[in-house]
C-alpha cells in the first residue's frame, strides 16, 4: 500500500509542479507556509500568530494548493500560474464525469474528493504570464463549465491530495480517477474558442464599454461618481456601488430610474452576482438621511 501511495504522490507532483518549486499542503482547510516537495515528514507553520508548528506525515496531507507558492498560501505568493481547478458539485460521480466528457474539456488529472465530488486539474505545459491572465482564463473555463463550483477563483485554491483518507464528509480515500498529461495552451484555447459567448471581458475592454454606455445625462450626479461609472467599478464593489447609489438618491433620482441607468454600468461576475449588486442599490435607497 505504501509503495502505491508513493507512486501516486510522485505522479501527482510531476503533473502539477516543476522540480525545485515550493508548495503549500495542509491536513485541514487552513492555509500554511510553503514547503519543499519532500513529503515524508512535513512541518506545518500556521499563519495564525501564537499557534505552534505541527509535524505531520505524508499520509496526513489532505489538500495541496494547485499552483506553486513561496511563503504563506496567499495569491500574491504564487510563483507560477499554470493550474486550474474544476470542482464538480452537481449530480453523482457518474453524472459529473459525463458532464465534463460532454464539454470535451481537456484536463491533466481527475481526483475523487473522498466525499461526493470529482476534482479536475487543468495543468498547462507552459505557464500563463501573470495573475490577471490566469483569472481571465480561469473565468472563461468556469463560464463554460457552469455546473462546477463557481467559487474556484483563486490560483491558491486547493485540490484533494490523492492516496489519503478524507477527514470530513464521507471520509473515503481521495483517489486518482484518471491521469493524463499537462495540457498545451494551444489545446486549451482551441477548446475555449468553441465557446466565444462565454469569454469574459478583460478589465480594459469593460472600461471602454462602460464609457460608451454613458449616453444618459444624470442630473446632479457628482463628478467622482460619474468617473467611477465611466472607468468601471472593479474594487471594493459593495462599498463603491453603495456610495454611487447614495449619490443617485441624493440627486433626486427615483429608485427604479437608478436601477435602469446604473445597470448599464454593471458587469456581473462569479463573485459579485447581480443579486448582490441590487442589494447595494436597495440598501442605499433604504438608508435614512
């Protein structure tokens, strides 16, 4: 059994990581400091101050961040952007596998989570340039595989480590279902280009589009609010949309009119759905002045 686990570990590491890269592993859902790829004995250093390091063995590892990391498991510490995680949620295992096969999605490894889902790792044979490019490609993949977990939006997302028993849920063995090889960028983009309607807008494209939308004059809107709408609201979205909506309200704009106009500047994203945006506008109009 140990030899089989060791071989599985070697295959897993060779698919996801290059020689010499440091990686983040965990025996629970927490994030820890990066380590070398020698997994016989691992010291987990918690990011929580005052929490003592813990020594574990390879058989205790449950999760591994999909991209190499140097330091704490933080997106800013990723050293190479090459892997994407598609985590299935809907249906049983057979239905999940059939869904991915139906999409024709290229992948490098499929792992049973030890509970009720399949995790698909898409590992490129050539890294993408930076985090922004990774997020663009990742969102395109998620838009196509819309039955997958739409919260897999971070390059430090963790995949289940095969060969070990899961520590929650059904507590089954996290096992390799299928292993292939790294995917070329050409193969991935040839597949994605079959779904041009699922292609996300890049930030620059979104900004240009939003500027063109500003055809309606909003009487009384403050210059700062107008500029935010023209440039595109890309950070602190809840707080910023709330501030803009408050300014619309203070300018005398009726709620329904504000929704109609502001909707022209809103771009729904997986981590900021339209329902959340509407709640920001509604909260501004409900606020006592």
